C-alpha cells in the first residue's frame, strides 16, 4: 500500500509539479520502479482500484504491458493463471475505455500469449479461449475485439522477450486458428456499431498472409462487407484497410500467390475500378480521394507482373493510375511513382521474359509490350513534369519547405528516368524539348518568367544518360536555346548543370568543338552570378574537361585563365574553396591527355598557384606557420592532392613530389600536432603514391621515416592510413622490405602500447580503425614481413581487447583483421604462414571464441551480427573440431535459465557444420537465434555478459 501511494505521488509530481527538477526526479523514479519485481503487483492493484485517476491507469497499464513483454520470465510458472485471469478481468473492466488503457491491457494479454504455448494456455489456445469468453460475456465484446485485433500484430513485435523458436511457434498457432478468428469476426458483423472495429481486426489478421484460398475469401462475408462499405456514402477507413490488405494478400507468396488467389482478384479489381470516377469528384473529401488513390496504387504495385503483359484489363488499371498521377495534390499523385518504376523494370529486364523459348520470341514480346505501354509513359511525362517548376513564392519558402520541394523534384526526375527507360531517351527528350521551346519563347530577359524554362531544363538534365550521344535532331536545338536564355541565378544554375550532364554529347557531336567556346563562356558567367550557380558551373566545367579532354587539350591557355581566376579568387568569380577542387580536377584530366614533356610543364604550372602560398607560409618561420588556422593550409594542400590524384602521369607526379618534398616535410615537422592539416597532407601523399606507384621509390623512404617518427610523438591516425596505401603499392617489392618491416613494427608496437584497455579503444577509435586496416593490408600485401614478425602476436592480443569497442568502423576493422587471419588458408601463397598463425591462435583460441560469442550475444550491437557471425564461422572453418570444443567451453558458461540445452546444441551444430565445410549462409538462422535469445531482455543480456566476461582476455574456469 505504501508503494502504491508513492507511485501515485510520483505521478502527481510528474504531471503537476511546477519545478522541472522535481518532475525529472519523479520520472527517473518511475522508470526505475517499472524495472522492479514489485511493479507487477502494484500496477495490477492500482488498475483494479476504483479510485485510481486516468494518469495512474495509463501509467499502470503501460507498466503491466511492458512487464509482460519484457520481464515475464521474472515470474514463477504458477503465476501465469492468476496473471491471465487478472488481465482478463481488467479487459472486461475497461471494455468501454479509456481507450488508451484498454489497448495497453489488450497488448499485455497478446504478449502473454506469445510467451505461453497453446498447451500451457489451456482451452485450446488463446483464440478458442477468446471465443468462449465472448460467448459467455457478450457485454464485453468491444474489449475482446481489440484483443483479437492486436493478437496477430504481436507476431511481428520484437519488443516481446520471447525466444525465436517460440515466436515462430506462436505464428503457426495463430495461422492454424485463423478460420476460428474469422468466424468470430463474422459473428460480430451482426452488431452494427462494431462493424468498423470488426473490419480493422480482419485487416490485422490478413497481415499474417496465411493461405486461405481465394475462392473462399471471394465470397466471405467479411470481404463482401468491406467491398460494400467502399460504395457507401461515408467511405470507411477500415474498409479501405481491408481491401488494401486483401490486395497485398493475393500477391504474397505465403498465401499461394496470384494464380491461387485469382478468384479473389477477380472480385477485388472490378470493385476498386468502380471507384475511378470518384478521383475527379470535386465533392469528395480529399482524404477519401487519397484512400481511393491508395487502393489503385496497391493494385499497381501488387499486380505489376500481370499488368506488364499489356492485356486490355491491365491497361484499364494503368489508365486509372495515370488519373491518380494527374491529381493536383503531389502527395496523392506520388503514390503511383513506385508503380511506374516497377513496371519499367518489368518491361525492360530480361528475367521478365524467361517463359519465352528463344531470343527472337523474347525480343518480339519485349517490343510488343514496350509499344503497348508507350502512350502511357508519354502521358506520364507530360503529367508529372509540371511538378518540378519552382513555385511563384519560392523566395518566401522556409528551409523545410524548400527541402521538401527539392525532394519532389528528385522524385519526379526518377519518374522521367523510368519513362526514358521505356520510351528511349531521345523520344523523351522530344517531349521535354517542346516544353522548353514553349517556355523559352516567353523568356527574353532577366525580368521574364523563367520558371517554366528552368523546369523543362531540369527534366532534360534528368534523362541525360538515356539520350544518345549521336542524337542530332533535338540536342543542337537544346544547346542553342540554353545558350540564349537570360542569366537569372536559378535558371543559370540549371543551364550549367544541364551543360555538364550532356558533356559526352558535346564530345561526340559533329559541331561540338564549335559550341565549346560558347559553353565555356556560359560557365564563366555562372561562376560570377551567385554561389549556387558558381558551384553548378564548377561541376559542369569538370564534366566538360573530363569528357571533351582531347578537344580541349589545345586550349590550355584559356582553361588556365579560368583556373587562375577561380583558385586565386581574382575578379568576380564566386567559386568556393570546395568547389574550386572541381576546376583543379578538370585541368588535371586535360593535362593527362598531353604528351609527357608537355604534361610535366603543365603540371608545374598547375601546381604553382597551389604551392606558392604554402612556400610563403613556410618561409615566414615556424612560429607563424604554427599559428595559422588549419584551413589556410588545407585549402591549398587539398588542391595539390587533387592534382596528383587526377594528373595520370606517374613519372611527372613522382618528380613533382620529389621536388616539393622539403616543403611538405617542413609542414609535417611543424604542424604534426594539427589533425586537419596532417589528414590533408597524408591524403595528398596517398594520392601521389597511388598515381606514381614505383616511380616514387626515391621519396618513399624519406616519407616513411618521417611518419614513423611523428606517429610516436603525435599519434595521428592518418599516418596509419598513409602507411596502408604504401603497403598496398610497395608491400611485395623486395627492395623496400627493410624499411617497410621497420615501419610496420614501429607503428604496431607503438599502437599496442597505446591501446591497452577497452577504455583506450573507446577514446581512440580512429587509431584502432586505421591500425587494424593497416594490419589487414599487411596480411594481403606483405605477409612475409608481418606474420613472422614479433609484433604479430601482440597485435592479435590487442585486437581481443578491442573487439567489443562500440565504434562501428573500429569494431569492423578488428573483426575483419581476425577473419583475414582465419582465412589465410584460402590463399595458396599464404598457406606457408599457417604454422606461425596456428602457434599464435591456438593458445588463444578459447579466449577468441568466448569473446566472439559474447559479441554475438550482446557485447556488440545487433547491427554487427553479420560480421561477427562471419568471423566466428571463419574460425570454425580454420580450426575444425577444435574450434567447436572452444565454443562448447564458452556456451557452457551461460546459465541454462538464459539459454536452453536445445538452443546450445543447435548453435554448436551450426559451428560444427561450418567446420565441416557447409555453406555459411545456411548456418545463419541458429546463430541469429542464439543472439536473439541472449538479447531478449536486459536481464538476460546482463546474465550472459557476466558469464562470458568479454573484457577479460583469460578467465579461470568456474568450479
């Protein structure tokens, strides 16, 4: 009684106390109370207490629901019957509401049924029990109906701490009793005021997708009631839900699929088609139109394979979906977008025609279908393209509204791409050009209406990859039009992006070379109008230089003029530092096409405006260099990184690096403490190594010596990833063996001294990530240096400390490193290292297995399950029966209250099968089941983790 009063007081404080601190304290106390064993009895008592107010009833019903879902195992087995009876009494008590309380009680009863088998429940299981209760107490039917509604929903509720096997069993129990459930609902149809609730319950049971034949459902009273409700004056939301679920049901494989359900489909489709006229009925409520549109969209999505045959009946559905797509409200029209994409895939992919015997008949059928649907997709282009036009009041749009408008444009662009896939890009272009032609005729100056022209260009840009590079009818007109459009900022931005999107066409077009000067002039205008148009122009400039590089290689002076203005910030250009990288990349790709001598001179000219500010900063002395903001340096270093990344002249880049190494060494030495500068510099060096390869041999020794020394002082993770790139290029080069061996040993020894506890891994996840990425690279590219080294066992020990780090990338790198070790035998050239590997892994095998099983069962988030599983199965495959013994030792530590003997056996059999060479994919279910069992609630997870102790490398056996 005292605890009940405390709960009431805490709830009163939570909802009514003026002090925020008191409310927060009350909230924490109530949350802690919900986890206690006393919560069962207190919540139950207060729910039966006639004096409890609404706040108390809601809190206690939520508490009881949560306890049944999560903590049912806390109770003794004999507590089940009293609990079920009490919940039943509460369901009767609250059969008229409050609705929130009744719902929570209903979910609690349903959750109880998930935990308890049909045999233990008694009375033939919950559905038969419910039928008896409704027969005995018809006055409480509304409460029982809500229970019948939530019951199938709990099959898919993973908040319930049920074992996976029991969950599967519960689904089978419900599907076996579906006929009884539908009979109960049919009987309840006689109570007129419950019709809506009955239909909602029917929709809920249909989601189980159990195979009741279409011939039975087609004439079932529940289906007929739902269909008749569609035609009633007041469109029933419940009826729409039922028809929607029936449509999905007929297409579900578990219900037998379309062929088995055809009798039901033949009843549903005409009834839904009868609603087509209401789509344009102005007297209809918008929510009703939305509901009707949803049914047409569901039909399209579910029957797309039938529709794709192009029969007369299927075209009626397509025309109805075009009607929906034409609705002025975007959120209604967009319901069809998924259908157009699915239909396009079905029409164009080869797999749709496998029933046809040979290539000629496949091609003939494909062409026939494409012709049938051609008019529909032509109409679709016209119907949706207006939606990408900027609204009149676009300047007044909030950030969220503007974001939503942009998402609309992207969605419509996807529909235009679907249309282009069916019609062909050239045909779609002709439709969109007509809109551009109309709009451009009214767009003479910057004060003119620019929005229609911009929208047409946006659509033309969207389909660019589908337009032939040899298209000669419309594209020249498009280019002529867009070069003459007024330079309104938004319009110019889209003009620039469209030019970039058609860079391949410009390269292939017979008159492309003559157009390029005008195109570049437009892009320069874009760079000077606004930041957005400058960004678009920079992207387009990169695309033009990439695809038209051969044509432009003779125009370097003009390109360099644009480059210098953008990089040096000269004149009126509004190109940001980030966007200037597009111009750096552009010039680099043109230079790639030059002969070696010219390329070397051009590379020097390209580097000059980038390197000069860095040289000036170094000349000013260490103090000045140290005090500069990182961005003052990284903006230039990043540009240099792009140059050495995209100028594909290995020898010229290697020479540039050798010449500039003293400059970079000075920055390394003075700014080694500064992570952004070091990351930028290491990234540039990484690109240089990739481009130059073995040509960098003269500089690589000095570079590695530099980062080896600096890593020990400053622990920058980027030194590790730069080393990874070097290992990839030079790992197998015998002439580099000595300094590479020295490098990896120094880096790994220092890292293992840094990462000595899980707390250190948590504090330094980037170092852990890059360290074990480097280790995996060493296994692949220089196993001869790494595996026999003294640091290899230390690094394995270090990985065991850090497996359970919560940082996703660090954890992934560690697990990948371990699986790479276990998979050594997969590579013929690495098999020679198996004796060394075994001498390291076998003494640690028991600990490795225990920590991996702990990771599987809760030490790591369930999102890492796939990688942990692969690592564990790799260990099993590598060490066979011995690994299964290690696993037996580990799972024997877990109490039987958490994991049963059957669950252990199924898990160990999966590992044993993996050890025998079975396919990994076939073994995932028992391993996932063990994970689910051990994560089913917080208490069980804590018990399992306390048993396995993943943070301890070795544990003494429990006596």
